[in-house]
C-alpha cells in the first residue's frame, strides 16, 4: 500500500485543482454572457479580471495567472484556435480578399496609433518624453486575431467575406505591428543612448516576417499533399489529428523564429492544409480534421481568455485616474480601429470589419510587456500607473470589441 504521506506531495495536484476551477468558472461566465446575448469570450475575459481582484481579497481563490500548467494549456489553446480558424479558409480564398485586407490593416495601424499618441500627449503629465506617448500609440495599433476569430466561430461567420477580411487584415496587422514595435523600441533605445536609429535590425525583422509568410503559403501548399499522402501509407490508427497538430506547432515555431507571433504561424498552417490534401486520411478515419480539432478548441481556448483577464493587476487598475486614462485611451483606440472597416470597400459590411479589428488582447499585452523592459534615462519607460492604464485600455477594447462584433453580425443577418 502507498503511504498517505507520499500521496499528498504530488506537485501536479495543485495544477489539477486550478484547472478544474478555471474550466468551471469559464463555462459559468460564458453561460451568463450567452444568456445576456453577449459573446462568450467577453464573459471569459471579464471572469478572469474578477478572479484576479477576488484573489487579492480571498487568498483561497486560486491565482490563475501564477499557474504554469494553466499557462501552458492556455497558450496551446490559442494556437489550436488559430489553426482551426485557418482550416476554415484556403489560400485562394484569402488571396481574393487580399487588397481589402491590406487596406483595412494599413488604416487599422495608422489611425489608432495616431489617436493613441494624441491621447497620451494630452492626458499624461507635462514633461512626459515624446517616446512614451509614441510607445502608447504603438500599443493601440495591435489587433488580436484570436478573440475576433472566436466570435466569428461562435456566430458561424468564419468563412464569410467579412470574416476572411478581418483575419487577413489581422495577420497583416501583426506584421505591421511588429515593425512599429521594433521601430519605436529602437527609437527609445537610441534616445536613451544618444545613438542613431538601428535600421539594420528593423529591415531584418520585416524581411524575415514577410519571407516566412510567403514561403509558407507557396512552398507549404506544394509539399503538404505529398507529406500527408505519405502518412496515409502508415498502418497506425488515429494519424490525422496528431499529424495535423504537429504541422501546426511546427509552423507556429518557425513563425516565431521569423519574429511573428506563434498564432500567425498556426493560422498559416490551417490555411495550407486544404481539404484536398487530407481527403484520403479523412476518408480512412471517417472524420474531418476540423471535427477532430473542435473538442480541443472547446476545452483549451477558454483557459487562454480567462488567464488573459487574470493577468491584469487590479490594484493598479482600479483607481479613478487610471480608469479615466484607460477609458479615454480605449475610446480613441476603438474609434481608430472601427474607422478601418471603411477600407474594406463596397460589398462588405464596414461595421462588421471595423468591430472585428477592435480587440487588442494578447497582442497588445505583448506590446506592453515589451515596453515594461525598456528604460529611458535609467527609469522604466512606462510607470506603474501608466502601464496599468494602457492595460486597462487594452482590456476594455478586448471586451467591447467582441460585444460590438457579435451585435454587428446579428444585425447583418
């Protein structure tokens, strides 16, 4: 018999409790928001913020943001989600909405950045370095693919023209946002050191990102039919899901090496894997890859949105000055992204596209995390209150965006 003392020291047991708690909370919050005719993802984000605040008052409530196990599964969740979104479209379909997506992305970077910069310049104390205002403007230009993609999936609009434009624009937005972040970070470093702007690393980053996307969407489409035809010769059972996930994770990793977010690589993997490439394996296993992926998305993606909300520092956020700054900044950022919808052109619902570009989510938080590591004159680039205000603005757009997108889609129908 195993001694009881040994049974009580398993370090993984606490993670199991945190996961059980997180999944129950996520589903209850999603149910509440669904009954209120609001997107489920907005409820999961709001629940994460509430849990972070409650943990400060009631320590027995699990600290989701501190759980490494939940964090790993949450990151897997958003990667699998973007892979599933990619599977719902093909490269030719995305090419057909290429120009509208490019126009939306260009406006969706320039307008919010200009508005965010102006808002920071007006609201922050006089004497604040211009590079701080510029960095806050850069944070406003981000777009979260994962959040809008989840709302599109909930509403059955992933394969609509507007849905493809939103996702295509968000992918381009990710490349442009990476360029802006690199440029502004280089400007901050040059301002602090008194040196010139590092144009070499900037050009290298842009070249790698564009090169990866071009190679993945051209050579990838040529190689994958052969790879999966070869896999069909194997006698093992249940090959489709493991091989599909392995392909998605590989491209997510390669995309990250090229300087892009892992979710962009996973989305590219889904685009490449067209139904014709998988028909033999799907016929053999009597399930499509989309059907096999769906349970994983349902289980893992709520963890990502819950943890995103739980990472907000409620002590720094819930002060009148910070909340006011966050609200104004969110309003300006929302207007800038919503205007981008008019770049989609005739025949497309500009309100749907505009609302789809509003959420900042994990991409905006990555920008803030990068700013937290920068210094200007020996001091952090973003003060604690400023950083909390920017995070609050990102969170507001992340919650309001799905709500607006869900209503715009229902209104369109």
